[in-house]
C-alpha cells in the first residue's frame, strides 16, 4: 500500500515561559570563573544561548570562554547568569 502524503508525527511540546537567566548589568553582577549565558544576536558571533565561563573582567566587557566556540570579548548587556529552576 503506497501513500501519497508523508505521515507527520505530533510530539507533545512544552514551552517554558519563565526566564532562565538574570541579565548582567556590569562587572559587579558577575565574577571570574562564573558560568554565564550569551544572550546576544550578532552576525558572525557566538550562538544565542551559548554557555561559557568568565575568564577576565573589564569596565564594559568580559572575556568569556565559550568552549568549542572560542574565547570572546562580550559586553555585559549580552550576558546572563543562569538561574536555578524551581521544581514544582
């Protein structure tokens, strides 16, 4: 038996509307060695949501090691601190 149209499976999808990170405003909001998320959308830059470790702090930016994506100078307004998620 041959079908004309492919079968589309529907999977249950859960959308989490709570923010999972707190925005970093300046160097007082983050420290070296801390895990951060990259929240920016810049052509040629790292992927949004990439996780990394802060290596060095400057006045307006942090040096962040994003693993296989490399080490980037990221302005604080593009960084977020992951928040613990409450289990309900």
